[in-house]
């Protein structure tokens, strides 16, 4: 326990897995947490006068239990035995061999193959200027950027890091600025200084400045990046050859989407449990690398028309040349995650089987290169030119390792016969020792002319040569006599000693030599880190393009036209997610949308609940987004004037923990939009102002629309609303047009046509939706009556609409049967559907009639 406590003191923030014999044990508070997370037995033992909690699991089950701890947000220090217990009489020396955290993991069971596992570091500088760095230690991707609080918040939402590093000094400021829940770890303040950061980066990359990476002016970004490298050294991750460059994220190069837009469009995560997201629909990639790159493309849509069209050209070619596309896909399916495998070579954590898998994956490159070069397509040929087949690497691995090499080198039989003469001799010695003894005996017999030599062995002398007394005078002087028998003498020779040692130690030496040969092979393979990383990038790129082509074919997507004008025109557009969730017999109703700065800058969309207003808003944003990542879109035609910012304000949510109501969240998101409008922005607003009173809401919605209309940027906007009063804006503002999502009214129900047509709507049909939801009949009938009165009051411009509509008419006296309100009572009773009326509803109806006839005061009585 002294040894344990000393090691635990060095890693107080981590759960310590302490190797004891065949188990990893946890003690004290760690044991309590481990038993809860892993659902293992918590026990205890007395150490002197103290009682200590204890929980553990077999060491060979580490890969089963470790991921559960890390995914629960724990930092785990793995403490192994550093020497063979058989070789020491003292306490076995132990030490932390790896510190695994949510953001620093190489274990396949911890990682998600389709997503990066980013560790982020944030530096909060002066004048609210922030720096941020992202590192995926499992792939070597290292990125940095800097900007405002809003810029950094958006990047955090996009990259979704598993762990975030900040300085202790900014702990409170971070919590106040970022509302999302992240796994946080606090570093000492001195780590977040420019001098320390630049020294850490230059030392790692062996450079004298950051000019070669283009980040020399990113002072805050450099500070954040240096802190990440410090954290890796603190967590015992020092083999980092695969982290060989750092790239900058320049927000001007990509479409801006704030964190609200990313959440509202449900690009990667849905607001509902188990719901389908956009990435679920469009990810047709065949490799883990392609899937990760697709998420990056979706997070950072392009603003460069040339680059967008390069991707679109490639997708169009692959879609038209199905055989080439399928040929490439078949080879992509043979390729494992070479990006993470080469990182394991850098960190010396690769197994023999994984090295063979890497070799087999690279074997598939030959066919891919050939198909790309034969395509005669410039972009695809360029990709082929950047792929290195790594022939020498593949040949050496093939010669060195068995195809069915074990997971653990210690299990043996990983190295092929013929790769090492020394290993071959040991193997022959271990498995053919008697043949060697027979050869030695025959050689000795020939040299000494003694015909009847025998070889034997015992526990005292080991191997010996036995000579009968009749021939002992022929024994050479170099032989050493060890034992005398009645009829014979037993001798040992130098050759026999050597042979004996080889036979007895062969298996042990085989194991040691195999490990040495494999380690040498891994170190030799490190020369290919950069090359194979480049291959991984190109494979991911062609995988995404093939995936887009497959998506276009399977889901009937068409190529968008991208230009530098400002118009947006979509014909027969569809929502890419919703259409995949429809039943086979249902048909998605497509819609046209046209926006321009001259006549159709703002489209005001009215219509009933459940008619599809929100879907039209979202599908417009998603079609633009897909276009600018180089993907075909769910529309018959789409002409996209390049967009640089997409803003959405969709749905209702609150943030109770920060003291923000639904309406406050709505206003925060809308304020963010209005303060960041550009001339190429696309704005999508849904039900702005509904979180407050009717008149407040209409006033705010009107003012917001007017602000967007009068703003010099003339940003293209879709505004879905239930406030039919906003239809009046089209009479006062030239570039506002009214549209509605049409419905067909039948006798007792509403048929949603889901078609966007010109003109405003005067009805919301909310009561029909309530009926569809199973609202009690009493509520439906009462709401209909109040609605009719509200509408009549609105026609008369009555200021007290709601109060007057809900107010019960002057009460009826039973002694005045000529009272005209008797007809109302009669109507109430005759309208009752007794067959469907529940007991509760019957009592409520009776109580309502009772209130109608109850006198208001004693005088009436």
C-alpha cells in the first residue's frame, strides 16, 4: 500500500488500476467508483487499523473494462509490474505505463472508428480573444484556430471534443461562457503562456518558428497548442512521431454555422433520442477514414467555387461510370483504418496481426491507383498520383510476418521461417533437437573411430556421451569425464555443452528474438508514417466522393449549380432525412423555393401545424449545405448562389441551468443572427416570438423581419410563422412575399397537402392537430366555440377578444323560459355525443350547464 499510495500521489486526478498478480486492483474512492461504473463487486480489507475498499478485475479483461471507465469520463492510470516477479525477492517494481483519458486514447475499444476522438485546449486571452487547438492522438490530426467566444463555441460544437483543457485561472470564466457539458481538465496557469507554447511546438516539430505551418501570427492558438503537447507528456505519451504537422482552421475559408444552427439542423446529433440525423443518411463511405473525413466536410462546408466544383465533377463522373465506382468501392472495403494503424506504429503499440492488416490494406491500393489513372478524370488522376503503393514496406512485412500472426507477439510464431537465420536455427533446435544430437554423435564417432557411442542425459550432468570401457583409450583428451560406471564412462564435450545450452534455452531465446525482430520491424516501419498518412487522406477523399455518387444513385439526387450570384433557386426540393423515414407507400411532397435580392428576399410562410413549414425551412438549408460540401442534392434542380453563413432559429428549448427561459433562448439565438448578417447569409426563422404574449410576439417578429429587409446586406430569408398578421408586411415592403403550405378542409378534418403555394394563410388548424393527438372531446368542442367567437371579435376589432370569447353568456333563469339563451342550452345538450363521452367529460359538461343557469347574485335569485 505504500507503493500504491506513492504512485497515486503522482496521479491524484486519475483512477489508478494497480497490477497485483493476475488482477488490476482499485482501492478506496477509486474502488467505489469502479464498482459502480463496471458493476463489479466492492469488497474491503483491513490494513492495520484502517479499512480500505477494494475492487478489481482480471488483467486480461483490461480491454473490456477500460472503455467503460473512459466513456464514463474517468482518467485512468494503468500501473503495471515493471519486472518479472520470479526475478526478485522484494516488492515487484511498478509504474504507470499509460494514462488514458477521454481525449487521449489509442485503445480500439475506447475509440469510435467513424468519429475522431479530439482533445481540445482553450486559451482565453485579452480583449476576449480566444485560442483553441484540437488533437486526435489516434490519427495525428493537429488543428488550431483563434477568434471570438462565438467562433470558439461554434468550433467546439462542430468538433465535439471528448476532453477540454483549460487553465485553472479561467475555470469560472469558461463555465460562464460555454453552456455545454464537457469533460474538463485544469492545467497550471504557467502552461498557458506564449513562450512555453512556442517552445513546446518548436521542440516537438524540430523547427525554429511556426511560419512553415502558417500559424506564426496565431498567438492565442500557439498557446493552446503548446498546452496540448504538455498534457501529452504529462500523461506518459511521448512517442508522437505521427503528429508531424499542425494546420490552421481559417473561418473565412468555410461556411459559418453557429452552434444553434448545427443543433437545429441535426447534422450529427438529434434533439430526440434514436432519431436519424443527416450524417446517418448521407454516409455511404466504405472506410473509417472516409466516414471521419465526411464529418469534417460537413462541419466545414466550402466557400471556394472551384474546389466545390472539383468535388461535384468527380461525383458526376463516378455516378456516370458505375463500374469504376464499384471497382473502387470493392477495394475500399478491403482497407482497414490505416490512419490509426500507422499511429500505433508511431506509439509502438501495434500488434503483429495489426501490422499484417496494414500490409493487406495497402495491397488494395494497386487496383485503386489503376482504376483512378484509367478514369481519364483530372481530379481522380491527381488523387492517384498522391497515393504511394508502399511496395518495399509491403514486401518486407510479407517476408517477416505470418499471414495469421497472433495478436500478442509473446504468443510466438509471428515471424516467418527464412526471415532470420538465427531464429530458424533456434526453432530447429527447439523442435528438432534429437536430430542435432544424432548429427553430433555421428561426427564424434567418425572422429574417434568409436562405433558404439551413446548420448543420454540426467538432472545432474545434463547431456553426456557414454563410452564403453573397451574403447575408453580412444577418447580424446578434450573430452571431460563426468561419471564412471561399471562397464562405461560418461563424458561431456564443448560441442555438447553448446548444443545442450541451445536446446534447453531455445524456446526462451525464440520468444526473446521474435520480440526483438518484431520491435526492429516496427521501428523500421516508422519511416513510412508520413507516406501512409498521406495515403489515408487520399483514400478518405476518394471514399467520400464514391459515397456521394452512391448516395445520388440510391436517393435520386441531382447536381447543384454553384455560382457567385446571390440567388437561390430550388425546384422540387426534398428533405434528405424525412424522405428516408417515410413508409414505402408514402410519397414525399417536394417543393420549389426561390429567393433573390430584388423581389423575393424574404418569404413569409404561413400554414397550419404539421403542414410541413419547418421541413421546408430545414430542407432548404440542408440542400445549400450539401451543395457546398460537393454533394448532389435531393432536388430536381438547384441553383445555389454561394452562401457564406447559414443561420437557423428552429424549435423551442430552454436552458434552466443558466436561468434562461424558452423565450430567452429564442431571443439569444435570434440576436446572434441579426448581429452577424452578411450579404451571402441564408436565414431560416421558425415561429419567432411565440414564447411571449400574442401582441409582444407579433411586434417582435414584425420588427425582426423589417430589420432584415432594411439591412444593407439584404440577406435571403425564409420565415415560418403562425402570426397571420405578418402577411400585411408584403403590402409595405417590396421584397417580402407571402406563401402558405396548403391544406384541404373536409367536413370534420383537415388534409395536409404539404405544398408551398403563393399567398398567405388565415388559419392554423391547431384544434384539428389537438384532435389528432387524442385531446379529450370536451376540450376540442370548447376550443372550437372560443375560436369562433375570437374570429368574430377580430372582425369587429374588439380589444378584449380572448376574455370576451371565453366569458360565459348572461345566466339563464328557469323561471324565464322565453330567455333566448335557452337555445344555447339546447344546443349544448344536442351536440353531445353520448356514445363517446367519458364519465369525466360528462361531469364537466354537467358542471358547465350548472354554471350557465346559476344566478350571479342574490337579487337575480
